[in-house]
């Protein structure tokens, strides 16, 4: 039996105006509808209705994790420094870690993720191959000291996350655990009503052999992804790779230096020589863990610093400054070329062996023509680091790619033995010899999923929750005097007795107009209006998403709502 939640006794205050700092629809509407309130920058309080939605998301996640054999645990959020120092992430996380000391001076952190602690837990509990495979998960509060928390609960410093970890003795076992999680995640997001894409991703600092993201397309998303309209290829833009064939260098003449005064930019150089920017080679100087490195890309493309950082993680990548040129006569600002360069040279695959370029000559006011890759300069490392543009060829079929924005709601990794190697996670194998365990890591942003749903499903009047996650199945509004109020209350109790979750607007002294506006804003999927038809036993059902209205006898309305509620249980 469900219960009736009465708005007259619920701590719920809706707002007519948007918060001044609201940047996204989810931020604006979750605050206005009384679901969350800001406590401090990046830290949010979940109010009664918001907690119901959050708990419904958690319920779905928990059910699907249990269905694949996951075992729920709860690890501490306050963690000792030593495991993270051993793995190297005490330093790698940098300013993102919340660090603190206890009264005795021992150092701790607030957990941003728990690979280290899960590895040590399994090492303590599992000693034989017979103990594996095992999938452990938790739904926990995580902490990251974001420099610029924004967009409400989309990017906070404290957030709810489901993280799970698989432990297997073979690579084949890891692949199966990964497959189970991938399928479970698809079911989670389908049940939640989230439009989502599964895309290839970069493993970055997490390491591992395979990584995929689950993205919810939304204008407020911070991730960009590509979709191929002609095949099933999809990827985070950071994971898109270019397929470029080598060229024959024999068709190019010898390298020739050109007098090009006052042309330190690609635009000025192309204009001076009358060549397209695509014929020039742009060489961006960055520092990788403090070491100056050059990154070469075609002149008509930009370097994606985020992509570069993912490829080079956990190294820190930053742009050079004017001071970095001091004492470096070999680095001529605005005229750097790869030929004869004495620093590490990274290039995009488009700078393929045999291709010829116009580029800097490492002399003031001088460039060089017919500088051929593989003949006049060598590339130390090839990394796909350009900003992906609409129409770039699909790596799978060659069709033009489309680009969209999305919110990352899940990420799965085949970690392999990275953390098992760090902590010596072995079990006794069937032959009586130690076997190194292999791991997977799988995350779902639980609180972020709430915001993603708000972004995808809202309309001009407010929130429009899918029934699976809504704070109630029906929002009962009494629009009138005593007869309407009495019938609304009686109806609410009958519906609750039939297993329907009811939000009843029984507030005294509040006009019907305000009640209707709040019902639209709060976003329960069905609104039941007890209005002028009440004396005749007729009520109105309104579908919040479509706006469809229907007058029904009370008995039929109760039966209809009970059937809808059963469909989500």
C-alpha cells in the first residue's frame, strides 16, 4: 500500500523566478520546483521531493546491479592517504582531491573514486580462484574539489555515484563482466527514460584496454560526441581517430626557406603566400610535466587540449608562456618548425609520412616550403589531437560525422591488472600457483542522472518526470471549494490503497491557478483535477507530457491510475 503525501505538510516551497546563478534548465527547474537547494558552491541539499526522485534512480540501479550478480557493499568516504600514494593518484589528482588531517596529523582524503580500496578489500577477502569472479558495487557520496562547480547538481563538488568493480582470473572473464555491465547499464537508462548513446571513449588516467561512455544528449552537456548517420559508429570526440594513408615523398621538391616577414600566425602566412591554411603545418608548444613539447597539426585545424591531456594522462599538460622562450634561441615564437627541433614532437595522424608542408624555419620572419614528414623531420609520437569538426570522415565507413553535446551518465572500463599489479592482488590458481587478478571499473552518476532527466524531459512549464523516477504517480489537485477538497482527499486515499503513489495538493488558501502552475512545474506524470465535475463524480486526468486531458468517472479514473502504477513496479 502506498501513502498520500500532502503538500500542506510537506516541506516544499516553489519559486516563481529563476535562481540568479542558474545556467541550465535542470539547475533552474530543480530549484524552482523545490527539489534541491544550494548549500554552498557545488554542494546541494536534496529536499523531500528531490530525495524521492534520487531514491527512485538508486532503486533502478540497485535492481539491475543485483540482477547481474553484483553484491552491494559500502566503503568509507573518508580514506587514508597511503593506498592512493601507493597507486600514484595522491599526486595525480592534484587539486581535485579534498585532503585533510586528523588530530594526530595523519593524512586522509574524501574519496573521488574507490579502485584502491576495493582492490585491497578483495585482497583481504578472496584468496582462491574459487572465490572469483565477483562483482562488488556501492552507491556512495563522492567528492571532487572542482575549481568551477556549475550547472546545479550536474557538476558538483559532492555527488552521488554508483561504482562497481569486477574481479576475474582471466581476460575472458573480464570481457564477460564488462558485457554484463554494459547490458545492465542499457537496461538502467532505458528504465529511467533517458535517451542515451554508447560511445567509444579514452581510458586516460584510468588505463585499461577498453572504455565506453554512456551519454545523454542534451544542450547543457559538457561532453561532445560524434555519431555516424551511415553506420553504428559513435565516439566521444576525444576518442575519434583519423585514418590517413602515407604519401609518396618523391613527388616533392627539396625543402626551401622563404622570407616571410610579419607572418607569425597561420592566417597571415597563408595570406602572404597565397596558399590555403590546410597546406601549412601549425606547431603548438605545450609543457608536459614541465617539459616543452611541440604538437603538429594541419594549419586549418585546432589542437584539442582536452584530447591531448587524455592521451598523455596522468602527465599534466599546459600551454607555454612568454617566459618559457627565455634562454631558448632554438624556439622562435611564431616561426617554429619540426625540422631540426631538439624537443619531443607529437603530431596528428594527418601529418603522415610523405606529406609536405609550409611551416616555420626556426628563424625570425622565415618559413620553409616542401618540408616533408619522414624526410626532413621525424615524429616521435602520433596522437589524434585535433578538434573534430562536422563532416570529418567516419573512421569506420568514411561518411561525414555529425557532432552533438551530451551529459556523461555512465562510464565503463576494462582496467586489466593496473591496480592488481600495484597492490599485488593474486589468488591461488587451479594449479596451486598465484594468479594475478584482472579488474573492471564501472560508474553511473546517480545524482547526475536526475539532472540529465530534467534536461531531456522538461518543457516550458516545468519538469516532466518519467513515471519510473517521478516523486509520485499522480498529482491530485482540488480546484474549488469544500466538495472538491473532500472528494480529492477521499480519492487520494483510495488511490494509495490501490498502490498508487499520490501527491495531494490540499493547501488551504492557495488559488486553483497557483496549484495548476505548481503541478506543471513539479512534473508528476499524471495530474488528476477534482473540479467542477466533482458533484457528478467526474474528474479530469491530464497527461503532463502530452497535455492530453480526459474527463472520467471516479471509478474509471482510479482503475486507470492503478493500472499505470502497476506498470512501473
